[in-house]
C-alpha cells in the first residue's frame, strides 16, 4: 500500500505527455546537437554534491521511508547513510570508492562487498544505476547515449522540448523546459536495443542550489527513479544540498566490523 500511495503522490512529477497545442516556442528552434551540448555543459559544472534527503527506499526486505545523507563525486564515488528514525544513528552505510563498494546493514547485522558498478547502487536502493549515472541524475543532468542522433519536437501544450535519441546502445527520450532562461530536465527514459526500459527519472519543483565555489545551480527538489527490470522505484525529496564541494576521498570508504556475516547468507 505504501508503494501505491507513493506512486499516487508523485505520479504527476513529470506530467502527462503533451499532445501538441498552439503555443509557439518563445525562443529559436534548437538543434539536437545544441541540446546535447547544453546537457554536457551542465554535467561538467556539477562534479560533486552533498545532500540530505528523505527517501522511500529498501532496507533488506523492507520498504522504508526515512532520512538519508548522500554525497558523490565523479569517478564512481558515492556514499549513503540511512539514519534511524529513533535517534539519527546510521542504520545502513554504503560507499563506492571508485573501484569497490562496501555495504554495512546495521539493522539486519550483515554486510556486502564487490566491484563498484550498477549492482552497487542496487544493493542499497534496488535501482540499477552506474555510480556516475546516479551522480548525474541526482543533480538533474541525465547521462546521454554515446554517439546518439535524434529529433526534437515542441510540445506547445506543456511548453516543453521533447527529445528522442537513438544509437547502437538503444533509445532515450528527454523532456526539457527551456523557457525563461531555464534548462530543467523534467524527465528522461533510457531503453536498451530490445526496447526494454533500463531506467527512467522524473523531476519536479526546481529551485536554486548553491555552488561551493560561487553561483547557483537550478536543481529539482523531488526526484523519482525507476528501474522496471528490477521492479523497483525510488522517491527522493531533496533537503539541503551543495554542488561542487571538496570531499575527502577517504569519506568513500566504510569499515566492516570483524565477523559480520554476508547479507543473505544462512547462519
């Protein structure tokens, strides 16, 4: 029931698909290459972040909603601290250090380790995403298919650019609100060559987030990740965030207590 309620509460994040309309673009028609260059520029200016959040996520076999501290940098470095509702202690700690991941589930008294890849994120969030892809999606700049070509269509009813990309790796759709000088990615979906959805993301409630050096970045305050092949989704309400902070690389390591059994192993 919680999953259904979460879906209903945030199901309008990206809005319903538009059906055209009579509204004209308030700017010159962009080329696909221009859009991809703009998205690449955004990713280049958002290389690390720290954030507090409230997530509807999985802890072991249970779906829970609670406070999670998150940080990440480019180069497959991310860390999650799930906090106990009872007192703010860390009840689950997961980190990718660029090569290996470590996950310590203090509530279920177990641990996992392995290569830092898409399964690393799934160990904690049940969403299969490469660590760098999670970073990009968390800061509102979706990764884009390599070598993609495509088309863009103006949705006058919504005021959105709807981009469709194709490459040997699959297809991708991206919806962008580029009005008023903004460049908000409303949603994106990636499909493999067989047409199966790999992941999708929906963003809402954009606001200004400070850069640790200077200026601000316009980011979503709510994000919903989906990984249909895993039958999972993740709803995030972002709290206080900073873009491009300097993060000590040692922060992406987690010590495993001696004798802690592997999660899923039988006693």
